[in-house]
C-alpha cells in the first residue's frame, strides 16, 4: 500500500536524521580516530548488498576487520564472521559487540536504500548461496532491508551457517513483512535498544 510505504519512509527519514544529528556526527570522529590509531586501512567499510526487488546497493559500516583478510573461501563462498574471529580488530570487536559498527547505515536510510527496521541485508555471495538453498529466501527482498529487524531482536543475528539458522532468520523476516505496522517498527527499535 503506497500510503503505508510513504508513512514508513517519513518515519525512516525522521528517525534516520535524528540518529545522524544526535549520534553519528559526534561518534564518527571518535570512532574514526580510534580505528586509524589501532589498524591500517579505511575507517568505513563498504560492501555490495541486495535490497528491495533484489536491487544492489552499497552498505556503509565502520570497518571492524583487518584489511588483509580473505572474504571468500576457495569455492567462492563468503567466509562469515565467527565468534573470536582472528580477522576482527580489537576496536572492531567492541564496535560489533555494541553494534556501533552499524551506525553509518543511517546514511543508507537517509539515501533511501535501507529502512530503520526490515530484514538485514546480506552480502552478494551470501544472497547467491542462500536463494537456492533456503525456502522463500527472496521474499525478504519485497521490502527495503533494515538496520535492525524482527529476526535480530529474536536472536537470529550474526553467523548463519549452522543448523538452519538462515532458514529461521528468513521465517522471521517473512513474518515481519506479513505483519508490519508502525507500532511493530517502534517495538523492534525499543527491543534493539534494550
């Protein structure tokens, strides 16, 4: 429904600009300085992700890994970040634990290729792998991806290669799409902050 898509976009813009001006503009210089002092490489990490209608876009995050790491294995599959991953820098571990590495995605929200709440976007290699192995995987691309989502607040975040975790994440994403409301978005934001 175009009316509710417009309401969601207005909410995203309001909340995204609020986060940008209240958090991002003063946290960015501090985090950027710490990243630069503790490891070599850029402050921001940019990666291709899939959004609404399978459109590709660049997601922004604070860099949390060493720049000399391998992203794909010998078969071309994405090497997902795991607990105690040696590729993660010391400041990167803290940024990941607090989810501050995701804060630059408010830029994606303001641009319009992401929402505050929605299914988390996955890197292109993981999308290619999952679309043929996970039932109804591409249905999660019916809406814009989000910084946080129903799957994440219900414990399905991070690594997804074990025990059908991706399938359960997708089930939560589809439930969110089918049951969306503005109140549900507010509930998910509050659950994320908690």
